[in-house]
């Protein structure tokens, strides 16, 4: 008799696991049922800002694989608009509610993949019936926002609450649609994923495209007129608006898992081993935004909700479920984003993470250009490196600059992943031609500078930094 795999969550992690398992085991050996409470499978939430801006014309372009593809080509029984409401580990079954027709179904499983993603932070003031307040977690959320932006009266002003990368990308998208945009952020800087000196460069670029950034400002409520949002109330006064977009971060979606007794770690995510098996729960797997990962530099459990990890973790779970062998060793915190032409990349630890983890380090900031200075289109590029002292091992890196900045972080991520020292990095054989880099690549210039800082730091007890 065929075994049965039940998947909870039909996006990146869940469907990667399901399709990898199917590649290795056919229907006579493994039946696969996937429950998804939304209208879509395998969609790119990452593409939402570009659909909102109009750069991507059609929502369907963001759907990598539609439910029909999974049914017809992968023989996976996808149940859309079905929300799993309970997991019974003793009886090995899940209970799901049919959101459109009503009623409940029970589905037996031998193996379970929990891939329910993350829950967006929604403060009490945002829990409202008034029109014009939107999250951007799912394609359904984004569809509702698009309808509002295309509606009558056409919104002219927008407030984005939260200055993380999603808030920053949404602010840019709304500017590109012609709205006048204010970004409200409680912290002292947008883009808290990079150090304040690098975030200041991002803030300058955002202001340069007309975004009104209010940092150090908390939101306390909303005002409305005729059921439509009319202002965001902040502790610095009201900000009039026609639409509000929430980008306040997410937490792992673990409610169902916890109710079933699955373990949650210190970061709030489900605890898994490196093969994506839930710790202490045979036959139960978890992947994506709902799990915690090992940070390979700090050694700490972390929650890093990114599509890149969700896809890899889902694939690892699916290969193992299919009888193969695969592991997800951990993360180093690599991420990239952009604000119009400005690109932002980061990997490893920020200064505050390095301090919190007890590292002694030097940190340097090197100013350079993306191309040879004489080559048309040469623009500034700022590279920051954080290196352990006295060993010189790279601990973290950040880049802000114009074209070729974001993907240069990958060079640094590979160096960091492999435990290279900044001294070793100075000899890296990186490509050079005037259209792509100065003769000394910005990465090499920064590495040389870090070596100098390490030399200077010998015998000192405080972290050493420097700009240049
Ligand atoms: C606007 C935006 C931009 C982003 N940009 C990037 C980027 O540039 N790079 C990057 O790496 N990442 C980015 N991300 C993050 C990335 O989209 C997520 O990390 C990724 O989608 C996580 O995949 P997942 O499968 O773990 O979770 P999700 O994509 O959240 O999927 C979980 C699914 O489970 C379903 N579900 C939840 N509970 C139940 C239930 N009880 N029953 C049935 N179904 C359920 C949900 O409806 C959802 O479809 C972005 C996210 C957003 C919102």
C-alpha cells in the first residue's frame, strides 16, 4: 500500500518538498496531498513589490507553478482554500477546513511536512475594518492593494510603516506608481539589517527619490473618513494618507505545530535537524519561514525568513523523504535588495551581532567605484568588512552602491562561508576589465584595508574602525 505524505503550506518550502519527494517516489509508492489556504501555489512573494510598481505587468508571472501543474505533472493532490486547523500526531492525521464550501476533512499521513511560513506583525492599531490598510505577505494581499491603488478615488499619498527591506521595496514601488510616499520607522534608521553608517547611505538614496523618511517615530493609530483611512497617527503627529502598507516584520507561523506538541527553539522557529526533521517527532518535517536555522558564524539559532532558504530547506526535506540524503547546514545571513538604482548587500554579522557574540573585531569601510574611474557609468561603491582579530577571519560584510554592488556580496559570502581571512582575500583572483571593476576590485580594496586595520590593532583592546 502506498504511503501518504501530507504537506501544510503550498508555497516555496512546501511545494519544493512535495515535488522533490515526487521526483524520487511515484504515486504507487507515495501519495502526496498538499493543503494551501490561499488561492495560489509556488508564487513569488519576493516579486510583489515589482508587480505593485507595475514593472511586472501580470500577477501570473509571479506564479512559478500553478496548482494544475502540480496535479497534472507531479501527481500531487493540491487542495487550495483548505486551512489545516489541527494536527493529531497520535492518530497521524490532520484536520482541514474548506474555506469556500465549508465543512471539514481529515487526512491520514505517514509523513508530514509543516511549511506554514510566517505571520506578519500586526499591531492592535492595524487590526481595523477601515479601507486602505494592507499587508503584502501573500499574492492575495498584494491583489487587494493593487485593486485599491487602481480604484476610485485614486490614492495619491501613501504611508509605509516599517523600514525593513520589504518596507523599503514597497516605498520605492509606490513612488514608481506616482504616489507621494512617507516611510515611518520606529528605529533610528531604515534597513536595520545593515550597520547605521551603511543604512545612512540607503536613507540618502531614498530621500533622493522623494521618500519622506521619519525615523524614531512610532505609530499609535489610524484616522478614517467615510470608512477609508485618512491619516496615520504617530507620536510625532498625524501623517495624512490615502493608503497604508504594513512592513513590520514577521514571526514564524508555529501555532498549529506548537498545539501539536512540536518543539520551538529560542528564535521562535520550529526546531529541526540538518535533514529538516523536526526534533523528537519521527516522520514530521518542517521547512521555510516557520523553522529556525543555525547561524554558521555566531553559532546561534536564528530565524531568517527568506525565500532562498525556504526553497533549499524544502528541497532538502523532499530529497530525504524520497529516500535520498541531503542536509541544510545553516545560514550566514546573506541578503540583497535595492532602492531604485542603489543596491544593498549584506552577509554575516553586523557590528552589533559581532559584539553580542563576544567577538573581538576590526571594522573598515572602503570607498571605491563599480567600474574603472574613467569608464562611462562609474559610480561610488562602499564596502564594509568586519574581521575577527587577531585571526583576521571575515565575520561580516556589507555593500552599498550602484550596479554590480548587490551581487558582489556573493564573493564575500563565499569567502565567509569558507572561513577565509581578509589576508587571504587580498590575493583572490577576481575578474577585472574596466566596464566591471577598477583594477583593484572594491572587495580587494576593502580586504587590504582590513589587513591594515588588523596590523594597527595589535596590542589594542577596543574594536578598530576606519573610513577611506
Ligand atoms: C513582499 C515580500 C518580498 C520578499 N522578498 C524576498 C527576497 O527578495 N528574497 C528572499 O529571499 N525572500 C524574500 N521574501 C521572503 C520569501 O517570500 C519567504 O521567505 C518565502 O516565501 C517563505 O516560503 P515558505 O514556503 O516558508 O512560506 P510562505 O511563502 O509564507 O508559504 C506558506 C504558505 O502556507 C500557507 N498556510 C499557512 N498556514 C496554513 C494552514 N494552516 N493551512 C493551509 N495553508 C497554510 C500560506 O497561505 C502560505 O501560502 C519576501 C517576502 C515578501 C512578503
